C-alpha cells in the first residue's frame, strides 16, 4: 500500500510540510511526499477535454501529479489558508484531479485526509473560521469523488506580519487583528508545529487511521 502526501506550502520545510510528514510516517506504509512548489500546475480550464481519456489536455506537471494520485492507495492533501480559504497551489492541484473522475472514478473508495495550517486562532470571535474552511475544501473534494475522508489536522500557523520586519508599525498588520490591539511580533512569536502537542498527536492519529482503513479494504 502506498500513501501520497501533497503539500501546497511554498515555504521550505514548513509547518505544513512537517505535519504532513508525521501523518505519512505514522501510516507505516510506503509513502511519497510531494511539494507543489516544485511543480508547475495550472488550474482546470473546465474544457472537458479529459472526458474520454481521463487525462488533462494541459501539458504541465498536473498530468504527472494526477497519475501519482491515481496510483496511490491513499491521499493526504496539505495546505494553508491565505484570505481564509485554501491556498491557490493546493486548490489547483485538486482541480487537476478532475480527469480521474469520468466513468471510472479512479479515486473512489480511497482513504484520504487533510492537513491545514491556519494563522487565525481557533474560535476567534470576529474572524472567519479559516481553518475549517480549508478542511472543507479538501473534505468536499474527497466526498464528491467517493473517497473515504478519514479526518483532518489543524495547525496554528503564522501570519506573515511576524516575519516581514514591519509587523509592529504597519497599519495593515494582521498581528493586532488576530491577537488583540496590544499584541506585538515578540509577544506573538513564531508558532511551530512541534510545540503544539494536540496537533502532533492528531497527525499521528490520522496516519494510523489511514493505515487501518487501508488494512480493512
């Protein structure tokens, strides 16, 4: 059994990447980690040129990635939530799996999961539920393809303002918006996946549950 993990994070060795790798390791299966930043993937053109062949007409890396997903026994999709929705790279990847749907339903029945990194604190009173919205984007794709959505991991991420060097003086800084008017770059700090025990345990549990789902197939 092989589990494919796909990360849409453009940051090298990001929280998203590291959490996804924990999920993959916990499956105990053969795994492959894909970093979308290393590929060129255009969004779906809605042309239906893939109906008869189950292959996209766009000649880029989306074809190779779709074949990887088709060949895998399980799929874990990891992304983050700029502007409270799933990031563009991850969304484009999902769209380019559409050719696998026609007639055969090549993804149907496969276990799947999501890893989402979100800078908006959970249960923030005035901000959108960005983390859940990211999960929904992956979960509903899997639902529509007849996959077995096993679960999701949510990681507390970092608003870019903590690293841009202007986070404490820019009037558009997201730091006070997310953490209160008195928050600063130093008080907020950098959030790391490994320092979030609930997320780490959830990642391991997701990997184990995917393995169990594969064993029961």
